[in-house]
C-alpha cells in the first residue's frame, strides 16, 4: 500500500473528476492521502473531503507565501478534528521575495514569525509538522532546532545536505516527482544518504508531475513512478521499499 503524504486534493483542478483520480490512484496501489493546508481559504474544502472519504486526511497550516493571511484561531478550529494529522505546510520560502532590501527583510521576518507560531501550535497539540523549505535551508534548520519539540517531514526535500542532521531529531524526507527529473542531479546524488526509516512518498499534486508526464496535472497515481525511481536508487526492490515507506508514514502521522 502507498500513502500520498502531500496531495492538494482541495485544489480546483481536481474538482470535476476527483472520483476518477482516486480510482486511478487505487489501481496504482495508493490507498490513503494527506491534504496539506496552504491557504486558509481552502482549508474548509480539505475538511469537507476528509469527512466525505474515509482514506483522506488533512493538516492545518499556512504556506509561507500566505503568511500575511495567517490566523491561528482559524487553524485551531480544525486541529482537534479526528482526521487532522499534522500542522503545515508551514516553513520558509525565499524564492519570490521583494526587490527592495527593506521589503525583503520585512517579508523574511513575517515568514519566520508565522513559521514559529505554527511550530508552537504543533508542540501544543502534539502534531507532526509538514515543513516547506525553499532557498531558506539554514534559517529553517535553526528555527526547527530551536523551537520544534515534535517531529515532522521536510516536504519536497530540497537536497540540501545540511538538513540531513534533522533526521536525528525525528524529521522525515518527502520524496516526490522531482527525483525523476533529468536535472535533479543533486537530489539523485544525496538520496542514497537518506535514512530508509525516514523516507516518505508524496506527489505535491497538481504540481511537480514526474517524468514522463511533466507538463500535465500531477495526481496520486503517479506515486508508483516515484516509488520505482526510489527503488532504483536505493537498490531495494519496490515491494520491500513500499513496505518500509508505508510503515514510516503510518508511524509519523499516527494513522491506523
């Protein structure tokens, strides 16, 4: 069984054919799904889906791009829902910052403030974190080491070797379609160094569609392509690796 640990099924791009998407996923061996929260406006849709489908779970959180919309009270409204399994996706993303230095520092400060508050929320409710890091590895690592009392996953692991030490603090590594990209040399190189008991599979659909379907909408059925590439690089047969990753996921998110 495969669990897609990061799939935005609340995105409008799945609205018209969700049942068909889930049917294709099941045929490919994918049985459970975790919807990460990114924008507070889509959170009610994620909760609705979790209430409607027994194998869909969700997280509460705010993506760093939406830090200005952060509202802890809105997250606490759903955090004790029986199918809320994590806090996130939260973190730091310095990829699209303002041009002026003063505005850059202001944006970074806001992202850090919101990230820390979500970590403290996870600590309070004992939920794992789903962490988004893009071009902010050092700041993210320092914040996690200082504030996180819970474990979590580094979503769409960015192949920064400095983040590997977080495995010793209980953090897992989300592996997605990027591993199949021809230009993913850094990730392919560092992947064998990741602890097997800290590997997760994710699609991040509808984004980051794996080869050979790049340029189309990503969907959870493509977890099978990611697993195949992981197996190839791990020198472990797919069936054994599938079992390892499944157990990792069940353990981290306390699924049953």
